[in-house]
C-alpha cells in the first residue's frame, strides 16, 4: 500500500505537559498529527460499518509503532473515511481515502523526563518514560565510582553508597536520540543523571533536605 498511495502528515497541535518539581521544570511533549492516507478494507469486513472497520485497521497499523519522522504512536483519533472506495487489480479489498489524527510522543534532546528503572545491567540502567525506554550509561549515573552487584541486580556508588535498582523512580535529561522505524526497541535514547536535580527522586529529596539543614528521611521512606 505504501508504494501505491501517498502518505501526508501535518503538525496539528503540540501538547506540552509541564510541571514544576523542586523548582525544576520537567517537560513532556506530545504531538497531535493530522494524517491523510488510504486505508485498506479487507473483503471479510464488507458489510460492517465503514468508519468502525477503518478505525480498527488504522489502529492495528499505527498504534505501538515508531515513525522515524514523528516518534512513537500512542493512539489513532478522529477517523474520517470517504464513502467512495477504489478497487485495485489483483486485490479483493477496497481502498478508501481517510483522514485521522495520531497522538505521538517524540523524545527531544535536552528534555527532562521522569520514569521508572525497568532493567539494571553492568553497563547502565534502562528507564521507561511512557511508551519508550532510554539508557542511562553507567558513566552517566552519578559522580562516583560504581560497582555492579549481579546478585542484587543493582549499581552501587563506592563513596556515596547510593543504589540504583529496578523499580526506582528517576529523573533524567535526554542527551541523544536515534529513532528507528517499527517497534519501539529499534530506537536508541541516551540519557544522563549527572546534573543538578537529576537522579533518583529519593536522592534529590535527600539533597534538598541537607541543603535546608533538615534530618534525612528513614531508609524505608527513601525506597518508596
């Protein structure tokens, strides 16, 4: 279908989710793209409501896919389909022109994000930020010599004794982005936690309490 029809997209709206935490701006940018494309309605769907079938086909085609130009597609919205279709030689389906919106997330270099550590390795940690995962290399975790505890599945600072484990909430800055096409795992996002107000949220809170001369929280609370 891609070599038979022209795919066009225009930026329709940017949805900026911005909030302040500890005096620091954390920004997540989502975009709503308006798309003009052609949707293939297979013969086994003939007789069913056209817009419903078109929506199902478009969702299965786009949702969960990474588009190199735009980012990860989260949802297909506002589908409108032409009632006039076209039959192509050698294909029993009917092709209809359609317009719709795609809600996408596209990571931006220098963007500050918060996410959950989903995997810890000897070379760094993978952080999930919405539909995509980014890598914080071990050299970008903290200003400390780090050792990997394989049995515990954790990275530990030699001097600070700070620990990064699976399930921890962290704040990172995106420093490299390379979007692939297809599955989200084909994309590579590099991040750092070696800047002020970055790192595990528990660390940030601990540093702020120290700066204010307040006592540290109990260890049990810091793990939450």
